[in-house]
């Protein structure tokens, strides 16, 4: 009888599970089944023309994907998870390699099992050919407030040699009582709030300090092996350049690394960036009169970063320099801010940059 009882119990449980499974409907959709087609065009003298073989970067909560346009300026991207995507396109002008074709489209909705078709209209942009590729400001993982391993990395994405002679590198964090750091106070065509301004040797137009095609150039706050002080830090003793403040009695100079020189005698401290919120700008050096602002026409590149997607202090860098801002990593996290693809610049740092787990000086 006991054996019969157990058999009946097992049968009853199995029957209940069977009926409960019958009530469960199989999903009719599955993630990773979205489809996106992008058509990328640029305005050529009033006529929309396909961007042939350009690069497209799409980003979402699931990460980043790089794809390439065909000869018709189109790309089809299947098997996408349902999400909201941002897309940016970078092409090269068909007759002038110094002109980039840049376009951005935000908030593209891709549904599961859905088909989305969208168009990006790009604009020709003539750039100097050098960009800020990485900013490491957060400091290594430590509990002694060590931040001296900061660096800025430049990159030449073009196919021709560029020159660093006379270029200025600035930290822009002043002008807080006006429109804010990097804003065009007075609407006179310059950015204001320059707090630190360092200069490469030479003068604009000279050709003594080349940056070769696809070359990275690292400018260290201090060109030393920082791992000797904090084990989680990095070695910058082989940096390409070093910020050296000749007006600082305590600044250490690595004799094996050439120097950028401070243009402000009133600034006697080291070139250091704020850990989670600041602005970095590079310019040709044709205008170095920082007191009344730096002429926007001389600016090569600029990046603003902030610690919150809804910052208390609104974005202030003039949109002609940078339309967005990077969401920076936490302080003392050892993480860095880097372009998603070397040299990819849409003039909107919120799209162009991402946070990486470890800094990569001199490489991507």
C-alpha cells in the first residue's frame, strides 16, 4: 500500500507540472533580433551624396559596434538587441583628404523583431588633424590621494605628418562667476577661463616636432614610473613629453623627456587636472594672450568631462569646440577616458568617448 501511495503522489505531481507547463506560452520574440539600416549622406553643394566606405560607430547599453558603409553609403546591421542606439559616421571627402565628413544621429529605437531604417546627414569638417585621444585624470586605486600619474594623449588620425611646434595645451576651469569655463564671455569669438597654459617648443608653422600618421603622443604630468609610489599606478618614464613648470620650485624634470613650458608665471604649481570634472583644450598657439581668452579659430580640439549625467554645473565649453561632455570615471578608480576609436571625432564628446578600465598611454 505504501508503494502504491508513493506512486500516486509522484503521478499527481507530474500531472500538475504538465498542466502548468501547458499554460506557459512560448515567446514569440527573442532579443538580438532587431534590424537597423543606415543611409549616410553628405551635402555636396546642395546635393545629397552617399558617403562611400565610411566608418560608422553605433553604441547602446550593450556596448559599441563598428561597421562600414558600402559604395552606396548604406550599411545593414542585423541581430541587434532591442535598445536605443546612437550612431556616428566618419567619412573622407572624395577629393580632399584633409576634410572629414562627420554626422551623428541620436536616440534611434530598434525593436525586437523590428526593422528600423534611418538616415544620417553629415557635414564637411576641415580639421587641424590632431585630436585629444585620451585623458587620464582619475588617479590610481589608492587611499593616499595620489593623482600625479595623470596624462593627456594626442593622436594624428590623418595620412600626413603634422607638427606640434608652438601648440598650446590648456586646462580651462576659471571664469566661474561668468558664463563658466570655456564659454565665450562677451560673445567676442574666444573661450575664457584659462587656468593653465603650457606650450610645445617652437612657433606655429615651424616643422621641428612631427607627429606622424596614426601616431600617439603622451604628455605626462610627471614623466616618472609612478608604480614606485603606488603599485596600482602606471609607468610614464617613457612618455613623449612632460608638463614642466619652470616657475615651480618643486617640479621634478625628467631629463630624458622633452618639456612643455608654462606660459603663466603666476601659476607655480604642477599641471594637474581635476579628478572628475574639467576641460582640456589644445590650440595652434597663434593666440596665447590667455587674459582675454583664446581665439576659437585657433582651437584644434577640446574635451569637457563631468561626473554626473545631470551635472549641477551645466556644460560650459563653447559648443563650437565640443557639443557634449564625457561622463568621467570615479576618482581614484584607475580608469581613463578614451575615444571609442582612435581619432574618431564628431565634435561631441558624449558620443566620441568611453570609459576604459585601465589607461593605455601610447596605444588604443
